[in-house]
């Protein structure tokens, strides 16, 4: 039995969750899958899987072997793909998941240009502010904003993402303008709900110390454009990214608040799973986005302050 075939079968079984599912995906008999696993464990003289009638579980040795196998198979596939790519145009489909507002305003125009450059490529773009599980949903490339805590993902920084505090002139006229972060406790916040602690706003003072303020929510939403319109309509104070709010600030629909207090800067990342081979078409798209975005913070010189 070919060792790579045994390794491939083992990985497919783990990924599929059962011998039957792996056999269906590989279009071979379940008995053939079982025989390959038995031969592999016999050759290694170690148990890799605990099998039950309904599911399988990796042993400690199996988990370590699985990680090594996925790296070896990914390296082999990438080597073959790179050799093939030297003689062929980029083809196929790239499935992308990105936040709604950022996707519409800043990602979509770049993807249109990318398709013109590569006429044999297709894109499947899903715009949703929730954190999509790339592996479970078969997504090749995710665009994510903020802190990345998932060690199973590889991240490449695309651009800085500046946060600012602002409100409409009408709101500030009616409720007063905060002069210190503590003043925010008496105001209503318009906050993004897809964060771990959306009521706790943090500021960095000139001396480097952090000030945290819990701001009452007037409106929580999982989309920045919804919050932007609420802010323009005078419903409260916004903590929002400049790539969404910079036009409204320039047009004086919103006014910056507490500009001397720095809010933690986030970043926009391109992410993909560590255990998945990165096809040349996806790698080319990431390189393209990095080049296009550069260090653009979507923060023109607003009210005398710049990024």
C-alpha cells in the first residue's frame, strides 16, 4: 500500500468524522477505507483512532500524526499546484467571506478589478458581519476586522482600521459634548454588537494609561451602516470605524468627540485555515489586496486630525 494513499485516507476519515462519510467522499468502499486504516496502524504499530459504531476519536498519537499528515499532503499539493500554475492561467472559484459594510464600500471595487485582470477566475462573495467558520462553510478566504484569537487561522494584515468617537451636532446641542471619557456614562451609546464587550469603551490617555467606561446602549446593531444612520439622526454617540464614518465627518453630519483620547487601533486581515492548502488563485488575491490597501486607514484629514 502506498504510504501517501494511507495518509490521505486517514486525513479524509478524520475530516469527514466517520469511515462511511470518508468512503462516500472518496467514492470507494467502506471496507477499503477500513483496510487502509488497519494497514496504517499495523505498520506504525500504534492506535490512531478510537472507533465506535457512530463516530471516531483521535488518540493522542493520532492527533499528532494527523497534524503531520496534513502538512505533508498540503506541501505536496502546493508543489504540484505551483508547477502547474507556471504553465496555466489562474482558474476556478474563490469563496470569500467579509463584513457587510467593508465589503460593499472598499472590498467590492477591488474584487471587480481583480476579475478583469484574471478572466478565468470566479468569485463567490458572502457579505455578513458574523464570524464565519471558514472550515465548516468551505470558505477559502475570510476578511476580518479586529483581534484574532483563533490559532487555527493564518492571518495577513491588509490595512489599519481606526476607531473614532462621534455624534451629530443636533445630539451634542441637546445633550452636551463630553469633555472626558467619564462623561460618556450620562450619554446613550450606539454600539456594534459583534464584540465581546460592546458596552465597555476604552481610551488611551496621553500618559499611556487606559480609561474604561461603560456606556449605556441606546441601540445595538451588528452592522456599522445601521449605526451610522442612527448617529446622523441624533440618537446617540458612536464608537465607529473611520472607513464607515469618514464621509459623514467630512460633511459635518457627525462631529468628532474626545479627539485627544486615543482609541485602540484595529486592523483588517485576510485569513485562511492553517491546515488547508492555499491555492495559487487565493494566494494571488491576497497579494493583490495587500498591494491595493497598503496603509490606507480610510481617515482623511478630519477636523485637524489625521491617522
